[in-house]
């Protein structure tokens, strides 16, 4: 029976690459305004799962329902078109382009003069500034190249962009990797704010300690199988660590 609160439902998802089985019948339900921490070691299947959800790969078997309807994307562009935005660790923004151009990349505002269209930089600057400040992000200059931003600032700009352009599901791939303690805390606060503004979030990470404080649910993958699915307030961090290390019973709720 379908969960009426679900934004995304995955049932029996399987995927193999030649003789390598990446996913072995994954089930997953994500509700609106919910953060799921998707945790597992390298090779657990996390990246394959999110790439299927975001339209990079087709599944071999299984079904995905989004907003109550079966979907099967043929490209990431199709997924973005219905509000699924994926922010990869190293591909969130283009370093050689300005903050402003990155924010509107592919969605530039044009002003028509006769048959010609020109980017409306004045309106774009106002909207970008308002969107960033609304999330508590302060940047020195919107025309500054993204290469001058810290890792945490880049993640923050990508999250603000997703919020502004109407994302419903935000998939974050290792958003706190290689960040300082202070930057990690800042990015985690932005993720909480994204949920408070109505987004559902899938937070992919190796670090239970970073995702545990902000996640509503924690899903653990191992060798392509789901071995744990817990509400955060029903399981201790130490127990989750034990499941991943193989010293704790794998009892999903």
C-alpha cells in the first residue's frame, strides 16, 4: 500500500554492470520535508542508487514512484524538470564561472530587444543576492569566480540555487567531505533549513557522525543490499556504527 506522505518510493530496485551487481532489490521511501542519511562504505551501492533516481542510469528491475506516479527518467535533465536536484561533491558548480552565472546556469533571464535576447544581469543579480541572503549566505561579490569560494560556500550556493528554482528533492553526495569542522556545521545548518522550507533531502555520506544529528531517518547499504532503515530517535549512533562494522544485529524498522 502506498504511503500518502511519500514524495519518493523505490521498490525492488536492481542494477548490475556486467558481472558486478550494484543493487540487489532496494526498497526506499522518502517523505516530504524529510532528511534521509544514506550511509555505507565504498561499493555499498549509494552512488548507483542516487544515479538511478536522478536519471543517470536506468534500473534493470524495480519501480520508482515520484509524487504518486511511476517514473523512469532517460536523463538527469528530465529529473531536474520535475524537481529532483543532485549536487555532487566535486560537480556542484563550475569553478571558472562567476557565482551569478553558476546560480542561473541553464536558466538565465533574458531581456528582448527586437529579435535579440540579452542576459538581464541587473534582475539576475537582485534575485541571486536575495536567494543567497535568504539562506544566510554572504558572498563578497556575485561576479567573483566560484574558484575563490571555500568548499562550504560552494555547497551553500548550490543548495540556495536548488531552493530558488523549485527543487522538491535535493540529493547531496558527500556534501561535507573535506570540509573543516566549522564549514561542516554551516552546511548542516543549510541542509536543515532546506528541509524546513519544504524540501526532502537524501544526504549521502560515509560519516555517521556528521549525518546523524540532522537526519530524520538513516538507511544503511552494504554490498547492494539495504541492511538497516531506522528513525533517528529510535536508534543510537553507537548501534548504527556497530551495524556497519558488523558487530551489531541488522534489525531494520
